[in-house]
């Protein structure tokens, strides 16, 4: 679509892909190419009737060249000032600076998103794009998801938005018009959802096959690495955490942590939960499962042996715990995350 054309003059839905200097080029470019596929790829257009379901434009505060977070230049095709209607707004992943997200830098964008929402537009974030959209206030009190690596920073900046980083895609709002996707490549799930919603399941399946995209149907829990909170300032609990980080597989680890902390068991459990956000037994279970994940990824060790190595004598209990915490059985996790043979360095 040419810059200057009227988005409302076609039956295709107009998609505004927002570009700001913090945007990540891989997400922005990937979303553009996949949603624009119906307009440029015969194999994609063959599965729909009529014209392309979407017309995608990169929009921004001004229509001019823009350098993104990785210093790759792109061209903003249209300024938001020239758009008084759009059907779908997508904010791609953003890269947070060392001092975190700084609010108030894009007042024109925030006002425009609010106005477009009031006129019926879907508002979508991919990964950390939620930081920008949260400034609109539209997600206040609404469930959402964001990259698990940014979840704590997001909660600190926007405590009024409940986020669930283990979830792949969250759709909420009275019109199901507020959509967020989780970590990094879950933009695949976002665009496939939008295609299925507006062009049909067959179109989404055809696009998924053509680009080899996959739905993250098992959620994001398998990807999340547990790191116990250490910034709480409770020295006795920190001492226990330091010890358990390398002794989680021993028998009766809580008794030893209590002894090392120099507290009564009841006081220790209360302070530990208050400081870390999880109970001592849950903390130990997460450390053990995290170690098991690494062993499954990097070794051929049988699951029963891994169970014993991380501190569980009963393999059946370990298997149930592992699946409850990661969403996958140990064997499935190994197949999913172990480096495939074709990608391994040749020996000798």
C-alpha cells in the first residue's frame, strides 16, 4: 500500500505496525512479512477469497527513516498524524535500556492509540511492546503477558496491569480487542491468531506451513529459568540461599537451612517465604527441576538417574513434579530442548 492511501477505502483490514527507536527489527520485520504474505505470495493468496485480508504499514510519529534498537535503519511509511482510522495496531518487541522503561517519551503515540481504540481498533503487543501500550491505561486491570525476562521490571513500572509471563497469548477486553503475546518468538502466535480471527483457520494453517511457524501450545513455563530472589536484604535467608544453591539434592535440606540461618523452623519458613516469594520446599523443588532441565538438555542420562541426581528417590514423583512445573514430561522436554544431531559440531 502506498503512503498517503486511505486505509478505510478497502475491504482489507489496515494494520499499523508501530516503529519507535527501541523497537526490535526481527519482530517488526517478521510481523510485517507474515501479515503481508497474502499480498505478495501466491501460495498464501490461494487460500483466501478476494483480496488480501490485511494491508500492513509501518507507522510512527513521523514518516522518515528511523534507526531501531539494533541500529538497523528502516523507513516509517506513514505518520500517525495522517491516520484517523486503522483496524489493528501492533507494537513489536522493544529493547529496554539499562535504566528501564522511561515513561512519557511518546505522548503523541499514546494519544493516537487511545483514539484508535475508541474508534474500534484492536490493540496488540508483541513481547515487551506492552511497555508502550501500558502507558495508554487501556490494560489497567486487564490480564496480559510480557517477556518473562522483563516481567519484574514491568510490574514495577505498571503495577495496575496483572501480567502472566508464562502465558503465550492473552486476549481480553469487552470486545476482545486487547491482545498481548509473551516472550520473543510468540509473535508467531499473535499473527497466527489475528489471521485465524480475520481470515479463517485455513489461512492461518497455510501461513504456518509456509513459514514453518509453530503455536507455542505448551506455554512458556518450559523456557523460564528459575532464579531465586536475592535482593530482599534478609541476611539469614541469603545465607541459606547461598548454601542451598549447591546443596539442593541433599536429604532434608530444609532442616540444614534452618540450622544455618540460626532461626526457629517456624520463623525461618515465614521469613524465607516473605523474602523470596516462595516457600522453602517450593524453592528447593524449583532448583531441582532447573538442574534436571539442564541434564535433560545436555546429557543422555536416563530420567530415573536424573531423578536420583537432583534429590528424588522416587522417579514417579519426580516425573509428576517436573510436568507440573514445566508443563512437559521429562522425555518430551528432552526432545523439545536438546540440541538436534544435525546442529552439533562434528567430532574428530
